[in-house]
C-alpha cells in the first residue's frame, strides 16, 4: 500500500516536472550563457510526461517488479536529463 502511494506521488511529480519544463524553458534557456535549443526542453518535457502517465497504471496494479522497473526508469530519465542539461550549460 505504501509503495502505491509513493509511485503515485512520483508519477505526479514527473508530470509536474514535465509541465514546469514546458512552461519555463525560455527562462531556463536565457539563464545560461550558451544557447540551448528549444527541442531539448520539449523532448525531455514529453519524456517526463510519458513516464508520469506510465506511473499511474504501475501504482494501480501494484506489482513489485513493475514498481521497481518504474522507479529505475524514472531515475534513468532524470539522470539523463541532468547530465545532458549539465553538458549543455
């Protein structure tokens, strides 16, 4: 039961991050000296949205291995975004 709540919260957080990136990418791009293309933010925004949407069925079905796989997927996507964004700036 607790894992379901945490997976659901992680899915909501991923969707929030998706909308935040989509809404504020001009401010994020202007904050750094290098030019960052808009498609970089748009692609990761879509990716976080997809990961967030995938989280809802994972939370509802409450299968242990699917939950672990979802957490792994969320961590990998977040790490790739962080490393790619750090490389861009």
